C-alpha cells in the first residue's frame, strides 16, 4: 500500500523488532503511509526478505536490509533518494534503545533527517542535536507535547460534526486497531465516499493522518479537547462523510487504559472492536489475563450507549483455518459479524458499515 509520500523517500529503522509487537510502527509504515515512500526496512534478523511478505505473506517490494548503509546503497541503486530515517520501533514505555541511538547518529552522518515517535526526545540529546546541526538535518520528535498555549479544552463543538463517526477500539494494545482503521478508510473511499482517519498515536501521524493528535503524550486535561479539535477541524475543512477514529490501548488494559476519552469526547456513532483470540494475557504483561470479549463489549456499550457492530480479528499465532474458526465462533457466541480484514479483505466490514453512512 506504500506510495510516493509528501515527505519523500524514507528508510525505516526497526532493528531486532520487526514482526514483533515492538515493531508495530514499522509495520504500519510498510502497510500504508501517505507521508513517505518507504524504500527499505533495517532489521538484520530478516535481511534479504520482503517486508510485506514477512508480516502479511504478500510481497510489496520493500526490502529488509541489515544496515543503514546497505539501505542507502540499495536505494541509490534503484534511483531512490532517501531524505529521512524513521524510527519504526515501538517498545513498551517508548524508550530509545542504546543501539538505536547509535543508528540515529549514523543516519545523521549520512545526511538523513530523523523522525522519531518515542518518548525519548532526540532534540533533548545534546550530542545528537549538535551532530544534526553540523549535518544540516532536522529532528522531529513526534511525541513531544505541544505547548499549553497550543492545546485545546473540550467545548462541546463536537456536536456540530455531522459525519458518521466510527471508533475502532481494541481488547488490548498493539492488536491492530490502526491497521483496521486505515483499511476501513480506504474501503469507504473506494466506495465513493469521503473518509478521514482521526489519528490518536504517533504512527498514524507518521502515516500521514492529516487530522490527528497523540494521546499518550498529551496533558490529561486536554486529551478530550484535542480529540474534539481534530474532528471539528476535519469537519470544517473537508466535510467528510465518515470519520474513523483510531483507538489506543484498551479500556481494561492495566498499563495502557485507552478509549474512554474517544468514547466521551469523540462521541462515535458505532464502534468496531479489534481482538486477538489467541492472545491470553495483555501484551507485555504476563499474568494479567485479557478480560473476556463479552465483558469488553459490554463495557464499551455501557460507557458510550452506542453499539459495537463488528469484531475485527487479529490472526496473531493462528493459521488461516484457525482464524476462520475463531471468526465463526465469535459470530455465533456474540451475535456480531467477525472478520480478519488482512486475510479476508475489507468487503465484509464495509458491508457492516454502509447502512450507517448518510446517503446523498
């Protein structure tokens, strides 16, 4: 799904984390981005393989290489001109590993601008800042909190938004909410309607979501207001038929409780819930069992007073046959359509959503 982006050609750094939950930022950029044209992924573990083939079983022409220098050489041989290196790591806590810091220094020395969505800010590192200035490259810390003067408090103006508002929430973190949200946005656009993703995390911003905020680095008092502001801005500027709101964490996740503000401030009309049936514990927290799907559905519907209309399945640790069985079981037990949009495509999910879109 990657294409020529408005910020140019980019290398994605994901050493040691590709095809794990700690590589979800890289996965998102490999699957889809409007901001960059991704020309290589750096992770020696999968060097020599196709990035799309590794995570989705479908090649997309993005090579995985063992080093930044190899990425630059390979890009040049194919007439690409990388201008950026994007940190594709998404470790628990959002900290920059020491090996990644060295990679950042190497990339800067090669003349690459650096985009980083972690909680460790490159612009706070004197050595990195000095090197960047000497090499005339930029550092963008996507998670750096805006100044308070630039933040917005909730006003209630969300009630003027007439778009269909769909929240894609999840039963856990790193479970595929953003991927499903982008798939749905593209499907709605392909059906002839105007759709926008409302991004709530750093990866959505890196993928080019025009109307977004970064929830986990926003001062708590302003989270609801920033969600509202992004949605109202989208409504005023482009009048989309549909807004798809990217979820964060899950309502009951002990480390990443998310979704409350989306339900309260974003005021979605319907909810899609992303779920990984084979996952027993919350991601990264063994001993904390994921709450049952029924309880998670009930919690969402109680808080929002709006329906969960579909369960989208993450096939993590399942075969295609096991995924199909899981979808059938979820539909039978919970009375909701269930599908894996990466295995089955977007048609069934689009069919679920279409009746809610205002016609004409």
